[in-house]
């Protein structure tokens, strides 16, 4: 590493914004245990009742699975930001890969917002319709994949064995039947992920989590809208956010704000899940950080 690089690396490591990035990435890492060991709802909990009366069989993975998997993805994305932060300390030249970092933040914001949108309603029928809507989008994508795979084989663009072809055809027909069932459930429109991000921000602003003060004193809807736009721009490869920076180290502030947004959304999604799926008198091992308990207890009373 040449002298200018050494000076830049030293200045960067002393940068307060980078300190916030590291602290928040570490906080995201503490969610990882839950992401690896999520649980289905305890008997008698609101989410168990959401899946009752045959509803679990009507929605692929049930309502519980429909919200669980996006939260797991959000946690994996936000926990992965720590890997970039740690690796950067050993890089030459010093590089935190802000584009990749901010794209991971976008994944966390978007995935957690889907789960919040479904779970936030206090009306069971609304939660079920939202889950059906999100499940419908996923199953449509799955059916399209199998349909395109089959067409590619039929047109000589790729080759499958007879067994694989039969399995692919079966999966296409299976997903078609799943969609027919989902259509009977009056699924809510879940096609606009940006709309779910907006609605999740509205709910968090109206119901600020007790485990953090980061929502208080700010207009969270605006924080979410602007942060999501910045993160999305890096996902799409747009250059305009770079022009907002006076020098490379100013990207640390952008990263700190983005991971904070991702962290709040993800922690809120996890807390909502626990509030609706865990019996407080049960003996289950909790894999979420203790700091979330005050929010989980507060939100549990709403459902």
C-alpha cells in the first residue's frame, strides 16, 4: 500500500460515519441466529390462528412461511454487510464496496417490508389476503420458470432427461393449481414492492419500536423513501448518488444511513413475527437479541 493509500485508510478508519456503519453491521449480525433457526407459530398464538381452518394448505408455506422467508432473507442480507466491513480492513486499496453494501441494504429493506405489510394489520382477514397476494406473486414466478424451462427443452435450446422433463411438467401443473386456489382467497395486490416499503414505513412511524430511539424525532416515511431510493440506485447501477458525494469518504454517511434503515425494518419485521407467533408462557428458546423483547411485548398486546 503506497503512502497516499495508507493516509486514506487511516483517515477512513477514524471517520465517525464509518464507525456507525461498523456498529450497525455488528447489530445486524446479532439477528443471524434467528435467521438460521426461525420457528413456526406456537399453538394458540395469533399467527397459528391465521394458519388455522385449512388456511395453511391454501397458501403455499402458510401465512407463517410467507412472512418467515422474507425475514430470513432480510437478515441474511444485513448480516452479510458485516462481512464486507470486516473484509475491507484487510483490503489494499481500502474498499468497502459501497455498491454491494447498499444493494444488500435494499434487499433487507424490501424483504422486511413485505413481512411488515402482511403482519401489521390487526384484522386477520386482511393479513390472510395480503399473504395470499404475496404468495401469488411468488408462485407466478415459479410457474413462469418451469414454463420457460419446458419451452427451452421443446425448442431445442436446452436438454433435460425424460425424468427431469416429467418433473418439470408436474411442477408447472402443480403451481397452476396453487394459483387457482389462491385466486379464490381474494388476494391483495402485492406486485409493487416500493408500495410495500412505503406502507411498512407508515406503520413503523405510527407504531415506533420501543427498543430503539432511531424512529423518534424523524419523519420515518421520508427517511425510508429517500434511503430506499438511494439503495435502489446502486442496485440498478445508476451514477447519480455518486455525484452527491464531495469525496469518497462521504459514502460512509450514505452507508450508515442505509444500514440503519435496513436494520430498523428488519428488527421490526422480526419483532412483529415474534409478537404474533410466540407464546410468552412457553419454553421456547429465543434466538433473537434480548434488546427486541420490549418491542415484542408491546406489539403482542395488539394482536
